C-alpha cells in the first residue's frame, strides 16, 4: 500500500497505522545508516567532515532528529487510531507527522551540505516548516486527549 492510497482510502485507521509503521521502520533504517556513515567519516578522519564544525553539527542534528522522529512514527502507530480525532483531523495529523518527520531532518542535512561561512545553507529553511508540521500533529493529539 503506498502513501497516497493509504491516505486516499478515507484515512482509514488501519491504513494510517500501516503507513506510519512502514514510514517509521524505513526512516529509522535510513537514518541509522546515515549515522553509521557519520561514524565512518569520523573514524577515517575525513577532513571535509571534521574540519567543518557547522557541517558536522548540522549533520548530527539531522541524524538525531531523523532517528527520533522515526521512532515517534512507530509509537504513533498506536495513536493514529485514537477515537478522539475525527476522520479529517486524523488524516491531517498523520500527513503533518510524516511531512514534519521528513522535512525537519532534511533541512538540517541540506543546510550542512553546502553552506556559507558561518551560516547554514538554504536547505535549513525546511527545518522550521517541518517543525510547524509536527506542531500540527501534536496539537491535534492534545485536543483529542482532552476531549477524552
């Protein structure tokens, strides 16, 4: 089941749970692989990585946020089906979580890829967009929790 079909099927609870399960495990695998690559660059004493503290910091932030948000998606499998969220809010929260989980770490990664002297590259502008998307999901779940 692809992402579009899972969401287009009325945001069915089982479809959204499966979507977050697949996204979470795939994302965790990719970000853990990225972390292994960072460790390899550190171990091989790569000058392009070690002599650029801004790149190193942004890539570590990308790895951390990517792996953490992958785990959040795996935990969200349980909350994707919360009865306090109506169908439209459930779909919006799900889309926002996946968008934020993709855009926030990607912003850090691209911001460190090619950057200016002391400032991150243009890709960093994706990070706050991703953060805002994550707030949408969090707010929807807070409202659902208080509705009981």
